[in-house]
């Protein structure tokens, strides 16, 4: 089944030095961009990670230090990669949890402002795991009735992911699915927005999953002592938590999302102060507190408070 697209959909796969989004680097990237008219364009690049590739990673993807000696760094190719992807939606296999956060981390290190706003994200693995529970190699055999001989080659994995999605659309056309709450729907349809919703059930704010949206659409922390609590509620109760995360070993994109929420929170605080003061005056409430102009929460204050926390 051919994809019904309103705009390009970019399937991509990364081979890396490891799985630590903050510390590891890309050694190969392949992007298969499918246009609404069905035409395809592929860009595959070896990348010099500027660090040794661990042997255990090389054994998996077959890329060794000697293979990337003369390759460009990601910073050198980042503008071209961003331009090639353009305004396309993104698709991949386990892309929501790994490939997208890793790609964003590399773009941020390179100083390239690649925005995710307004894009749809189709994680083919999530369709597969929620409908069948297998791996890419097994998915290729299951859906396409073929063997994936060159698994962990970025371009072969990318094209296999594209083939699997098309076969999934054929297989699950009209098939009903029931979620954990007992709600039934037909989620696998030939529409990128619908696939985006189905493959982003956890509704991450930052893709690394440190923050997620709850059922009310509020951003909440998804780890640590504040798990399940509203990000803004934590900011109000314990503002030094923001500084701890910003200075901690968290992905750059997580920090970027956190800072955006912090700036929004601070703006709301500034708006609420005159409203609260006006309400007290209209109500005839006498304010016997010392007339001291409240100062802003500064970075120095946050750094001092941050010492109280350990990761």
C-alpha cells in the first residue's frame, strides 16, 4: 500500500558509538525521504564521531574507526542534513525513544536550530510492538515475508522500515485494537497524523521521556522523586530543581524543553503578581507585610539551592 502523504515523510536510521544519548555520537545516518507523489530521495553519510567506536558497537553495525577516519564530523554535515529533511515528518524504528533524541542532541551540539514543532512522528516499532511484539528483523520477515540480510546497515534498515510500514497498513486495515483501558479503535490507518497519535501513546515532552504529558495535557515529570507531579507545580514548590536538571547529566534537548517550560512559568508569575495585588486592594485587604519589592529568582540563588540535591 502506498502512503497517503500531505507532505514528505523522512524515514531515518542512525548507527552510533553507543546508546547513551548524552555521551555517544552518530557514526552513520541514512535518510529516505518519501514525497507525496511517491518519489524517493536517499542521503546516507558516514560520520566521524571524534571519539573511538567501542568494539561491542562495531560488532553490531560493522563500522570501525578506520571506516570513519576521513569522514566529516556531524557539525560539518548538520546543515545539509537539516536542509535535506526540510519540513518533512519523521519516521523510524524505535525513533521516538532513541533516533530522534540522538539526532536532536547532535543538531544542538552543532548549533543547528532544527525544530520539531509542527511535525508528526511515526515510530514503526511502536505499531509492531503494540500489534505483534517483535524486532525489526522479525518484523521484516513477518510483514514482508523476506529475510533482512544486512541488518544494522543504516540504509538497509531504513528501507526495511519503510517496507514494513507499508505492509503494516495492508495487514491492519480495518483491524480493531483495544488499549489498556478497554477503549477500542482502528488505529493503523493510512494517515500520518493518526499514525503519529498511535505511535506516541506515552506523549513525551522531550522524547527522552524525562517529561510527559498527562491526561489533562499538562507537562509532568516522569522520573525521580517528583514523578507524576506537574512541572510547574515543582517549579513553584522547589525552583532549585530546575537548576539541578540544567546542570545535570541530561540530554540537551531535555534541557531545552525544560528551559522553555521554566520561561513560561516565570512569565505566568509576573502576570499573576499585579493581579493578586489588585485583588487584595479591591477586597479591602490590608497588607501589613514590609513594603519590599520582590526580587526575581536569579541563577545564583538557584545554584546555591542546587547543592541540596543529588541525582
